[in-house]
């Protein structure tokens, strides 16, 4: 089946600003295929973003979009959802945007289990603002703020979301584009806080200084390091060293914030 991507794009905003080899275009197309497959009404979809490379994505998508300040994507998404609970609200952001300056918003949105979908695009670096280390930069990796190698421990975003109370948590990669589309669809259909960590490649800010000779080599690295959640259950900790699990990692039914808030204040009246 072919897709007319252009009907979901603000074509007058193209060409985009992403670097050659950036994988955000792959994920953008997976997202469009997902909302097309679910037959979601464009007028009922709201996308919010903060600052960074991925924050430009809502500018290219012809939906209701908010380009907000750094780290505030989830805060604005929460406000939109409370103001109009009938909307499908999606917050997008990079690993720095979502887990550093926006980390507290992420934690409390998970705690509330508010019915929004959060996509965290993890390329292990602040790609747009100077290649500084982010909370997910691996130990030993180069960054402009870690010229001799990162010495800090890094976040496991999915574990953080599960621990904070999100009711749907998953991980996928830009390499696994069909899997990415499927995972996005599952997240959009879940009632409650859905978080998907999407592993991405930044060849300019991260790859060229961390021994990846080409953008393709970064995609190959995703392929080799990703392990399906069912296969991971049969592997030992030693076998999983240096790998990451993809698929739905956590899914439960629990009270959702808008419904519990509505029962008190009559939001829907």
C-alpha cells in the first residue's frame, strides 16, 4: 500500500532543516502511516514540541501544532488535554528536551497517568544546540561538554517512565520502521499516559565524533543492538549487555487523570 504523505505535510515548509543521514524523516513517515491506518481525524490531533531537532517536526505536519519553549512540550500537552479532553494529544521531544529541562514534567505526567502520548526521540546528544551531553549520552562517549568522554551514568528512559507511573511504555528504533509504525499505533490507542522511546541517529552531533564512519553504520548499530522483548526474556543479563529491548515493555489498566479529575470538577459538563 502506498501513502500520500504530502496530504499530512505543510509542503510550503519544505525542505526540512534536518541533516543528511538524520533518521527523523523515517520516524515522521512512520507516524503519518500510523495516524492514516487508525483513521484519526486531523482536526482532533494536537502535537506539541519543545526545542531541538525533533521539535521542528510539528512545523512540517499539517495538524494542530504547538512549538513551545525548551522542555515544556508535556506541560503544554497537559494543558490542551485538560482544556479539551476529546482531543488526541501528542507530545514530542528529544532525549535532552524530555529528560533534562523537561524531566520533571515527564515524571509528573507519568504519575498522573494523563491520557496523552509522549514520543521521546533518543539520539544520545543535544543535536541542534551544540552536541552537548544529554542525560542519555552513554558512558565514555564524546560530546562537546564531555571532550574526554562522558563520565556520568545515563538514564534508562523506559525504566524511568515505568517507575513514575506510566501505564504504557515501549521502545522502538528508526531502523525498524515497520515496528516503529506498529508501536506508534499501539501507543495512540492506549488510554492513559503512553510513552514510546524511539532510538534515533544523529550523524552530525554524535556519530562523526564517536567512531561511526557513516549514517548507515549508525542504522546498522541499531539493528545489531536491538532485541525483541520476547527474545530478551530468554537471554541472560550477560547476553543483554550492550543491547536494548524493543517492543511493549509495560502495559496496564489504571485510573486516568482526566477521568478522575472530571469526577471531582465536572470537566465534561
